[in-house]
C-alpha cells in the first residue's frame, strides 16, 4: 500500500506541478502585432463621437475577434459604427460586425 501511495504521489506531482510557460520572444512579438484597438463611434452625419473602445485580435488577415460587449452599441443602433486601429502606428480602418454572440460575449 505504501508503494502505491508513493507512486500515486509521484504521478500527481508530475502532472500538476507548476511549470512556467515558455515562449519565444519572436512568437510573443508576432502575437502582439495582431492586437488591435476597437473603437465604437456614433455619428449623426455631421459629427462623430467615440462611445467606447476595447481590444481585439486578428484571427485571419481581414477578421478581428473581440468581445460582444465591446461592439454591443454598434450591433444595436444603425448610427453607431466600428473602427479598428492598429496597435503599432496610425493605421485605422472602418469595420463591420459579421457575427455577434452576446451569450458567449464574442463578436
């Protein structure tokens, strides 16, 4: 019985011991370049106002994933739009919501 408990303790320790995650700096840098700022903008045709912002990240070359609560007003109201601003630099683009799941908090 003692041997069984020692073996179980060794297996448990090996499986659940804390091992720091390791990542190559190049991989971290590449992931950081995929992070963007999501800006929610209301417009009456003449004036624009920023209603809020959040973050998102690129999942394909032309698709960004963010949280549904970030774009909620744009999903609800026709006079509210979405913009994307690149984290590095001043590049910015208009965006549109192609999928919206408030139950999963994803858009």
